[in-house]
């Protein structure tokens, strides 16, 4: 499945993981567990998590830590596969 097809599918996926002030490390296991059960997981990065970084930087770090593929970021939300 191409990234474009996954992005279309992600449009209807609800956010199921929120990254807050505890940071990316606090949700790595949760993201990995959810990806075991479903193809796509949408993650919302709250203002407290961003600090001086961008959503793209946080999403890249989370993807690397969880062994996931980052499909896209839009605003403060990222989709992982």
C-alpha cells in the first residue's frame, strides 16, 4: 500500500494517542501496542509536548523509538503505520 493510499485511509482514523508534557518517551510502548492491533494510528502532540521543537521533529523521534513508519504530519497531528 502506498503512502498516498494510507493518507487517504488515515483521514477517517480518530486520534488514539496524545503526547503531553511527559513527552514522546511516555507513549512509545502505547503506540507500538496499538500498531500491533491496527494498521494506522493517529497521534496528537499537545502544546506542552512541543516546547521548543516542531511536530515533525517529535513525530520523527516517536517513529524511530517505536519502530513505526511516519506516514504524514498535519498541524499538530501525525499518522503512523
